[in-house]
């Protein structure tokens, strides 16, 4: 929802060149939401779903931070300032999601290492 709000703010602002990042993040988050909701992560075991979510959070936090600084410092209209402020809020939200997802990723990788052939040989 926050990515969609930022996308709308960038469309209404002079900083329309930044609108692609929130749009892609919104669509990627929507895809992962539907993938988890429809249990695609259980059907496609070959993909590391927590790792994909982890990388999405890290890149989104970095990109939102960078474009928020540019929008707040370079453009003077209200919509650009609002998009920048919402971008800083999104950076914090994605950093929190990064921390939560990192813990899930560590748990996921520990489960994978116990299923490896080396782990079974030692038992």
C-alpha cells in the first residue's frame, strides 16, 4: 500500500522520473503476496522464497532511501516532498521487514542444511 501511495505521489509531482521504482516494488510485493497466499512457495521447492523476499526488502530499502533523498532535495513541489517523506517511511518499513525476513531466512537455511546428504551421514 505504501509503495502504491508513493507511486501516486510521484505521478502527481515534478519528479516523475522516479515513479518506476515504487511501481516495480508494488508489483513485486503484490506478486510475492499472491505467491504466498496461493501456496506457490510449497509447490516450487527449488526456489528459495525467503531469499527472494530478503533481496526484495534490501533493494527496496536502498532504492527508496536514494530516491527519497533526491526527491526531497532536488524538487520543490509538495507532491515530491510528500513522496520523499513516504519514501523515508517506506525505508524504515522495509528495514524492519528486512530484519524479520533475515530471521526467517536463517531458519529456512538451517532446515535446508539438516536435509543435506552430509547431515544425514553424520547421524
